[in-house]
């Protein structure tokens, strides 16, 4: 188990170095996905299945796609950047068609390397000062003991996410919403004055188109399952939502001009978010504190259990799904949809 | 009295709910969404006012969210300072609504979210919850700075985002260290365990990371490099909100962390060093700045440095001085930005502004007098509180701080009145002084009138601030409020019953 | 000034848990330092955003590592009710939130980068800074930025509208 | 008591005028002797003044010119009144040494105003040189006065004389404070405005300077002023350093002795340039005076 | 409603009245009458202040953050208030006539004058250190407003002034807060006890801060650069007010703090280790050196207003010397000099203003021969310069004489020498002033000008007359000075109408002035009766040594009036302090530019990295090993 951990850490750091050193943006993005994957393996080893799934789905998957699309829009990937090609002074640059990154002078980089090595040692000694493997669990112990009784979910992390620290999750959903809105404002933006129309990507071949359409239902079922079983098995609203988003985006990646009705996405997004808050307010209405879990807890481990928590996770799943897909779609097609 | 502790969550929950619904409503009718947003913020302001009355009468309010007893669940804690900042935020938000009617509905959504998240910052009593709301405020402000999405605004927002996100990662690392040492995230619990758990190297490292993290918004020294570029590029209202109110929320969080989690001398020493560096950097940079907006941005960095110095002084006096300086700056800076929005361009180009807009020039001079600290204006009383508080503990570093503060006054007068003299100068023959928009002038005059009222009622206002500071700087009272039966709670492993609410205890 | 390398750090018993711990911390610190290196050295905004993502992951790794307990099970009650010793569930909830935050911020950063690229045609930080300063200077020379909310006389408002007629009104597009 | 003071008011100027004329005569006689000629008859100064006053064409340059001459005469005679002479020292008790020093500046100012209103640049240059010379010689003189005041612990002139006469020659100012006496003599010599410090008359360069526009009774008044000035400065030196006059005879002998030495010196020297006067005055006499003052301050 | 409240309300009423009617014709007259009324109220207060520590309390009281601020006027404040209101009266009287009509914005001048008077009354009646500081700032800002009226050069001079004043104010704030930290409250008695108990290092800081803080306003040496340009750029009437009394607020504050709060006994035993000087000596030497330097700078000026304002700084040194001697004679001399200086300086500034009113310039090289056209202004200036030079008939002589005597009795010969040298320098420069303006050849362009209108000449002549009257009968002023001396707690000086009779040499101005008048009468008799009739000749009919003069060649000597002196003391004018100030400004610009460069969001990661390394090293070193 330790060997696997050490191995994945080594892979992760190598991939991280690759992210920085890569001359080509696409390879950097790929390296970043590798880092995320190695990270999710580490999370699994640290006995954090929920986090591993989230890191895999959201970290490796979506941010990889997001970066790739952005790279495309920033002409750092693919498009034969004809206009400002600096004289390619190395074969690699010639082959990949991307002008070399204007690196700092050698001396400056060596100095910062040295400086960072010192920082690494210091940081390591400070982080190591807290004893590993012996978490004080001042609050954690009480939650582990009280969760099944108080909240009634098999997956204690979900108890924490939606029960004890439900307010954090509300904040988290809001952050995603804010980021999406701000991105929408900037991209869909009224400020588009320059008319640089980016040529829509060529439609993928027949096989890819058909296969991606086939994937849609499978991904939908998988996403729904993960969302609905959030309170029993690892995973939940976020991981499921990410998969749902992937479900909508994969066919679009294949054929960019495919239909994507933004009005529906906005509608789902709005109502799911509002549902989350309304459930919270509902408990406030009849005298209990905000976001207190409602209805009976049911039998532990059963599908219908843990009161209103599954509902919350469904709301989150729908919201994350619609938001991320809307975001990716806006990244995909320049400036047409707000 | 249990009733009002439930309302504590409304100023946060209502705006967020409204924000979710606004895009949907906007599809139906654009201006309706905007009015929904404004209505919700007004409602939140009403709730805040009610809470203020309640707190004024019988002390701080505690609300356990989700019905879980404090150390487990997330708690909201509202005392005099947080309610005052909440009201300032909501009122400031309404006054400086950063999105105009014609804009895309998303700007209004961002504004409403900024209000909701800001309330979260003011009220939350949980370290990670503070981090989450801090992050929402940050992202909302990146969006607002990006505003109409022109190249410059997007560039400034992006560079601001990079600094902010770097800071947030550090803050999260700090929170991880705090959790590694104490095992809990509730501020009261941390305060209880702090003396023996957070006094060591880990604790101080955590404090360093937290200060750097929350310092981005609080414009503390190493991480306030984004200030001049963002305030010069963003619209004046966004700048007013960020400089005037959001920065105060962030610096008060730093104060809470210092008072509760790191009461030791070492932490205060670090904050003092950062404060002094901030004042020196801000003042000297502002001295020769080319335009009014640049001078104001650097001046806000130095004012925040002053607040940091004040909060670095232990005891009620320090907190009172910091609060007075913060509230005074929150009142004065937005008005300055409203004027600066119309007086762009090099400073000597402003000649004749006094002739063209005499009221605006008079307001500028009145505000400049207060920020320089001329008695009997409130600016003077704030600085006086700072100097007397600092002098009570005469360590060499504090004496240096006093010298810096007093020297800062002269430098402030130097650039403020260089501008005032330029305003009243004679314009070039054919050019008349710059005009000013009626809306901006009205807001600036309103704030100046507010300052005048505070001048007249200075004794009452200062006593109120002193009372608030006394409550805020008392660690044991905070712990007693949030964890009333601390002794019994630790032994009892399982809390019984779902709907068990925490009674707000009478102090 | 004491050695940054504390003696007992080396002599810590190389038991299975502490080795895992050292690996985790090495991973976290490695990610953070490499991310910081990227941000310090790189001048292309896109690369800096990558650096940010790395730092975020590093911090998340450390946050989960904090909650780990040696020989303790994952915080999932597998059917049987007997709760064996469990890992601390709280940091995992926090990291869930933190991962989603990182994605949200990443999305916004990329959107802004695209906008900057479209407007300025470059992503070099110093270039962008220079262009921002230039835009601010031009903005200064012009008349105060017109905002529709202030009550302008109708004639002026009408003239304004014609001028902006060419840009498609957003509401129509929605 | 006021009656005797009023009497003094009348008697003192007359005495001063008569003794002053005698001093002027002595000065011209000494000059003649040095140039190996006999010199003017006994009443020559009187004849000069009467001639000047009797001239028919009296040219005035405005009212201020006239008033200045009146101020000049008034000023010099006032300062004379405050000089204690044997038997008549009532008035001297009303003012003291400091008052006297300032009173002596009033005629200088009067002369300056009169010459200024003559609107003749030669006059103005002369006055500017006169004032510069005054600044030059007054610095050492100030140290001398201060030294004296500190030494005797009083600034009232009759007291100073009483001090000096208490122990015969041994307690004379010159005996007790030789350095101050020397510096005082140099300064007072410069006050007279004779060579080598005669920069403000300077006939060759600025056409007799201030006297350029003076003719008739104006010149007569200047003659009167010169006589009073000789008397005042001589008497002041005698009072300060030579123990004043126990009786009239000794007073006059000391007075004539002092003026004789000073006048003898004037005929031997040429004329300093203006800044040379300042440099000389601010180095040697000031140095001596400071040394004297230091000595006085010792005990 | 005590008399002090009436005084405050009266001052405010004047400000209000001027705000409303300032622009109208009779504004000047109304202002003059109202200041006269205020003067009457002050006169009513005089009998109440007879006892030693009597004070008239005002009913206005503030209770703020635990501090008690109140106002009450004691003898000292009353004495200064008298001069302030009198100066304001003459200033507004001067501007009530034609001078005011031709001004750019007379209403603002009247309002600002009234505001200044009110601010000074508040300062002069402060009862505790905090009230003193608040009054001090109000006065600084009020005089700043008054100085910026003319804009351009005036605004720049005022801007420079307010920076100096604020630096001083901050020094004062630091000092009073240090005292407050050790005292029970701000009032002077507690402060005095606290200062006595302070360790000597803190005492030195407090004394240094207070002297520097209030010294800025008085123009003591290192801070003297701002006063001359600032006061001379102010319009004529206000400039007279500022010159007469505004700089003396610094002296009032110094008396209150150095004498009453700290006390001369504390000052004298604060000695420097190796040299025999103590704190009081240092301040006195500072004042003496300021006197000499300011006077000899004045000597070299070519603008009349600058010359007079530089003399203002010099005369300030006299007053501080007198007050610091703290003997009855010295304090009385110092305080009397404040009043005398106020009178003749106002007269001089007003006469220069009337010359400017007629000729449009105050540059000494472009004037001359005005005596034939403006005799009354000439007479005023004559009386003024005799007062400023401190020559007998005028009041300046009496107060200087008292200061000299006190220096003699205080065994301070070198300071006395410096005082004498300053007087000599003053005589030279005032003669240059009156010669270059009124004497010498009249210029062609000034041929048709007339004497200044009555509304200007009457107040000037009245001031000159007061100079002469208080010179001849110093007893009148000494009675007022007694009130102030009683308030300071210094034993009163035995004086009579004519002056002072002391064992070590007394002064009876009645006899001195009487003798002068008698002798001048005798001189006039000799001159007018014995001599023949004289006839006046035209100014061009004068002796030119055979040199042919045409009318257009100006036969006048005024430029570089003392060439010999200039050659000797010229090298001393290298302007070290001016260059020090310029280099300070340049340095702060360079630092500012560097700091602005550092605010670049792009290099923040570098800053964070550095901060982390430094912070963690600091944490490890302070916190020991984990």
C-alpha cells in the first residue's frame, strides 16, 4: 500500500514537472490530467473514496476538457498560428507549430529554483510538524459516533457535507454559480467588440459522432446513479453532476454545431439552486435551524433514508450538471449564446 | 428571544436564493430580475437592522446551522462589529449598485451574491465557512471588476484573480494546519484550544499563511500589489465597494483570528510589521502619483495598514482604534472614488474644477481634512485613539509604528492638498474645469453629510465603538457565548434529538 | 539559527504510517513548490493558471492527508452497523468543496484569459500590464465614462442610443 | 527734583557746545602742528558756524531735509544730556548706558533720512557706507559695553563712575579692564568717523558723501553735530574707563587727553575701504573685547 | 453665559455677518465696528483677571472618549486675544475703504479674517492640552485658508506652510499623548505633575517635540523657510494681521507648554552631559541664532513685504528670549515686545500695502522718491521703522531694553551680544526699506500718484501714534502685561508710567522722550530762527560733480544697497537649509517612484515566495523546533 503511494507520488511530481516544462500547451494540459489522476489514486489510498471520485471526475475530467477548449480558443493548441510565428529555433517548435515560450533568462530561473528548494525544505518541515496518521479528530470523532444516529446516512462524508456542514456546501454551490455567471458575463459578454470569429471546429468523423451519441445514455444512467446513492456509497451530487455534464458535452465535442438549449440549462440551474435554499428555509419555517435535515431518517443503508439529504444531493447534481455543461458549451462556441 | 437568532442566517440565505432565481426571471422580463435582486438586499438590510437592535440590547447572537451543536456544525456569530459591518455592506451595496439597469442580468446577480457572501463574511463563526464566503466574495469581485468585459478590465480582473487565488490557496493551507493542530474548525473551539495547541511553530506558520491569504482582500503588504491597477481600471462603484467595505470585512476577519486563535505577542508582532510596511508603501507611493485615482488607491493601502497596526495592539483600545479607523475609511473612501471617477487625468489637468463644480471641490476638501485627521473631524479621533492605544505599550516596534503613523499624516496632507490646490487653481484660458455626473456628486455629498453628522455626534459614536470593541476583544466571553455548557458538552458524546436548538444565552 | 532540517525528523521510525506520511507531505509540498515555480518563472498567463491549479491540488492533498488515521477504515458504513475506527470525515468534506472551488476559479480564469487574448492578442503578463496602463491613460483623457443611469437630458440619451445601435442589444439575443 | 533736572536740560547742552568747540579747535590745531603750520585762531569754529548760518542762499530739498536736521540736533543734544558730568548727574540717572548707546544712534538715523531726502546718489552711497561702518564698529563696542555692565553689575553711569572713583586710579576702568579699554578706544575712534575709518565722507570718491547737498545752515548744523559728537564720545570714554571727573578740571583734562590721542591718530592714517573696515573691526577689536569679556566673566 | 461665551458668539457673529454682507460696500465698516465691540468685551474682562490665577470659564464643555475638554481664558490668553482683536480691527479698518473695493474677493477676505480671529480665540482660551492641540490645528488650517486666497504663488507658499504646520502639529500630538500616558488627565496641573515625574530621556523628547512643534509656527531656525513667502503672498490687510499676531500663537503655546506645563525649573536641570548647556539654554540659543539669521536674510531682500516678514521671524526670537529668561523683567519685556511688535509691524505692512495700492509693486528696485507724493505713508513707515529698529522715542526700544537688562541680569552676555547685533542689522535693513521706497529720486511713472485715501492712512497713522504713545508712556502697556504675567505665575514687575526703576540702571521714558522733544524744539529754534530763509529746489537740481544729467537717466542709488557688507557676509548665504529641503523633496519623489514600481500584480508570486521564506524562518527561529 505504501509502495503504491510512493509510486503515485513520484508519477504525480513527474507529471507536475512536465506541466511546467512542457513546450506545448496541449501536452501541459495532458500532464495536468495525469497529475489529477495520480492525485485521485492517492486520495483512494488515504481512504477518501468520495474525494478520489470528485478529483477524478472534476479534476482530471472536466478541468482537462476546460483547459483544452481554452487552449484552443487562445490559439495555443492546434490552430496553425500563422500570424506571429517567431523564428522557430528548435526542431520541436517547428514540428508542433507553436512558437517557443519566451522563457526568463537562465540565471533568473536558477536563482528562483534555489530559492524554491529552500522554501520546499522549510514548508516540508512545517507541514511535518503536525504528526501524520494521528489526526486529533477533536470534532471528527464525535461526528463519526453521532452521524448514523443524527443524520442516518451510511456515507458519513455525505452526513458532513449535507448535514453538519450543509452551509459550506451551499457556499460551494454558490461559488460554482458565481464562477459560471462571471465567465458567462465575460464570454457571452456585451463587451464583445472585436469581431475575431474563431472558425468552428471541424465536425468529427462518423464513428466518433455515432459513438458519442451511444455514450450519452450510459453516462446519464451512471451520473443519476451516483447522485441518487450519494448518501449510501461514495460519490454524490458533485461527482454525479460532473458526469451528467460530461454526458451532455461529449456529443457536442463530437459535433460542435449540435443543439444545446441554453434556456433549459439556465432553468434547471436556477431551480435546482433555489430548491437547495428553499429546503433549508423550509426547516427554518417550522421553527428549526436553517438546513436542518427534514423527514424521518428511515433505516440506515436503505435507498429511502436520511430524510432530505438525498433531495439536496439531487438538487446539487442537477445544478452542477447544468452549470458545467453550460460553461463548457459557452467555451466551445464563441459568443453566440449569452 | 430565541426567535431572532434564527433570522441571523437570512441576510446570507435570501440573497443567494434570489441570485439563483434571477437568471430564470430574467428570461421572462429583464428589469424584473434587477428589482428582485434589489428587493432582496433591502429585505436583508431590514433584517440586519432588526438584529442590530436586538444585539444592542442584549449582547451577541449565536445561531447553530442545521441544528447541530456548535463544535460539530457551523455557527453564525453576530456581535456589534459584525452587525455594523453587515449594515455598512448592505447599505453600501444599495448605494453603489455596481451594475446599471441596462447591463446584462449577470452583473446584478454578481452584485446580489457579493452582498450575500459579504454578509457571510461578517456573520460566520467557522474558519472554513469564512474561507468559503471569502472565496465567493473574491470570485464575485473578479466578475464585477471584469464588468463590461473590455480588454483592460478583463486583464486587470485576471491578474487580480491570480493574486487572489494564490492567497486563497495559502489560506486553505493555513486552515489545514490549524485543523491539523486543533482538530476543529469552530472559532470558539479553536480559541479554547489555542493557548496550548496553536502557540508553537505550526500555529505561527498557520497564522502567517492565514494573514497572507486573507491579506489579499485586506490589502496587506506583500499581497496588495493588485490595488492600483484594479481600482484604476474597474468602475468607480466597484472600486468603492472593494476599497470601502469588502476590505474592512477581510481586515476584521484577520482581527478575529488574532484575537481568538493567536492571542500571543508573536502573531501581533507580524501583523504590526505588515501594517507598518503597508502604511510606508502606501504613503510614499501616493506622494508622487500622477492621477487622483492612483493617489486614492495607494491611500487606501496605507489606511488599511493603519487599521492593521491598530488591530496588532492587544486589548480593547487597539480593537476600538482599528474599528474607528475602518469605519471612517469606509465612509470616506467611496466618496473619494465617486469624485475621482469624474476627475480623471493628470492632477494639474484638474485646474478649474472648483470653479466648474464648487460643491464637489468643497466635499473633496472636507473629506481630505477628515482623512488627514484635523480635529474635530472623526478622522482625528480615530487617529488619536490609535496613537493613545499604541502608546500604552511602548515596545520599540510600537514606537516605530507611532512615528510612521504621525509621519504618514504629513505625507497624506502633502498629496491630498497638492490635489486640492490643483482643484482651486486657474484653468488654462480656453479649457474649463472637468464636470461631474449628478449621480456621483449626490452620493459623495450624501457620504460627506454622513461624515458631518458623525462629527457632531462624535462622543456618542466613539462610545458605541468602544462598547463594540470591548465585546469583540473579550475571548472568554466569545467562547462562553458559542459553547455555553463547554464542560458538559465535551463529556457527552452524542447529542440527542434532531430539532434541538441552541438557546441564545444571556451574558 | 537552527538547522531547517530538525534532527528527530531523520530519526523518525520508518514505520509504515510515517513513510506514507512523508510521501504525502513530499507530494503536497512538491506540487505547491512546482506550482509556485511555474507562477514565478512563467510570463504566459495560461501557464500561470496551470501553476495555480497545481498549487490548489497540492493544498487539497495535504488537507486530506491531515485527516488520515493509521489503520482506520474509510468513513463509509458498509451495511454492518459495527463502526470500526474511521478516518476523519471532515477534511474530506472540505476537500470536496475546495476541488469544486478550484474548478470554478479555473473556469473563470480561462474565460478572462480568452477575453484578454481576444482584446489584446497577447497573454504575456508584462504586455498585458502595459496595455492595461495604456487603456487607463486613454480612459483618463476621455470624458468621464458615460453611465446610462444618471439622468441625462432626453436629447443626449437619444444621441447615445443611435451611437450604440450597431452593438447588438443583449436582451434581444437572450 | 524735577526743577534741577529741568535746569540740567538747559545747562548740559551749553557746556557740551562750548567744550565741543574747544575740542574742534584742538583737533584742527593738532592737525596743523603735524603739518608744521600754526592752525586756525581761537574762535575759528565759532566763526565758521556763524558764517554758515548767516548765508543768504539756503538750499533745502524738501521738508524732510529740514526736519532731519532738527532731529539730528535734537538727538545729539539729548544724548549729551544723559552723560553725567561732575555735579550734574540727575538726568543721567533717568536713563542708563544702554539708553545712551541707542540715543547716539538717533542722530545717525536723522542724518541718514536728511541725506536720503536730498535725492543725491552720492549722499545715499555715503549713508550706506556710514551705516555699514556703524555696524562694523558697533560689534566690538557692544562687547565692551556688555563687559562693563557685567563687571560693574550695573548699567547706570553715575554708579559706574562711583565704582571707579572708589579706589583711585587702581579702580579705573582702564586699570581693571585694560583689554576692554583698548577695544573701546578703537571702537570709539571709529565712531568719530575720522581716518582711517572716514569711509562715509570720502571726498575723493563720493564728493564728501552725505555733505554733498548740505550748504549754509545745514552744513552749520553738521558742524555743531561734529562738536557735540567729539564731546559725547570723549566724555563717554572718560566715564567708562577713566573714572569720570572728580571735579571739572580733572574731567576736562581727561577729556582733552582722550580726544588728543584720537585726533593725533587720524592725521597719520589714510582711509580703509568699506569691507576692509568691517573685516578689521570684526577681527582685532572684537577679539580683544571678547578676551576682555572672558576675563570679566571669569570672576 | 460668561463674558468668554459672549466673546465666542461675537466672533462667530462677525464671521456670519461677513459671510452674508461681505461683498457690500459697508462690510469693512461693519467688521471694524464689530471688532471694536469685541475689544470692548475684552476690556470688560480685564478687572476679573486681576488675581493671579483667575480665569473666565466658558460654559461650552465636551466629554469625549473619557477626556474632558473645556475652555477658559486667563490673563495670558486675554493679553494675546487683545492684540488679535486689535490687529483684526485695524486690518478690516484698512480694507474698509478704497483698498477693499479694488480687491478681487473682499467677502472671502473678511470671512477668513473673522474665522481666523475665532480660531485664535479658541486656542487662546484652551484649558487643557487636548483643547490646546485642537485650537492649534484650527488656527493652522484657518491661516492656511487665508494664505491661499491669491492662488498661484500664494497657493504654493501656503501648501508648503501647511506641510510644515502639520509636521509640527504631529510632533505636538506625540508630545501631549506621551504626557497623557503618564498623567491623570489632560489639564495643565496634572500634566505638570506627570512631566515632573517623567524619566529624563522622555522629558528631553517631550521638550524637543513641543519646541519643534510650536517652533514651526514661530519660524524657529530649521523651520523658518515657509513664513516669509507665505505671509507676503497674502493680500495686504490679512498680511498685516498674520504678521502682527498669527506667528505669536506659537509663542503663546510655547509659554503655556514650556513655562506652565513643563516649568523652567525642569528645563534648567535637563542638562546635556558634557557641555554646560541645559534645555533652556539650547532653546534660547536657537531663538538667538534665528534672530540673527532672519534679520541678516531680511537685509538682503529686495522685496519690501519679504523684508518685513523676515524681520517678523527675527523679532519672534526676541520675544522667546525674553520669555525664557523667566525673570519678571524678562517675561514682561518679552510679552510687551509681542504687543509692540504687533503694532509697528502692522503699521509697516499697511504702509507697504498702501504703496502697493498706489504703485502696484513692492519691489524695492522699482520704487523711490515717494516721499513727495505719499508723505503720510512715509510718516507711518518712519514711525514703524524706528519702532522695529528699537530706537528711543518708539515702544520697540522699551521692550528691547527690558529684554537686554534681563539678559544682563541672567548673566547671558553672548545672547545679549547677538541681540545687539540683530538690532544693528535691523537698523541697516529698515533704513534700506525706507530709503528705497520713499527717499531718493521719484520715478517718471510715479509722477502722478497721490497719497493713499484717508480710509487707509488714518489707521496707519493711528498705529504709528500708538507706537509713539506706548513708547513715551510704557506704563500703559505694562499694566496689560501684568495680567499676562500674573497668569503665568511669574512675580509682577514694579513699574510706573515712565518705565522701570531698578537698582542696576533704570529707564524713565518720560524723561528720555521729554528731553528729545525739548532738544528737538531747541534744534528747531536754532535752525529755523537763526538761519536765513531757505527755498526748496526741484529734485533734479542737485550736485552731480560737474556731470551732465538728462531727465531720463535715473540718478538714484538703491540696488545692492550695502555693497561692502554684501562682500563680507555674502559667502554666508549658501542656503544650506533651502538645499536640504529641496533634496528631501527629491528623495521622497525617488522613493515614491520606487514604491509605485513595486505595486505590480505580475510579480506578486515572487513577493509571496519571499514572504513565505522570511515568515517561516522567522517562525522557526522564534518558535524553536517543531
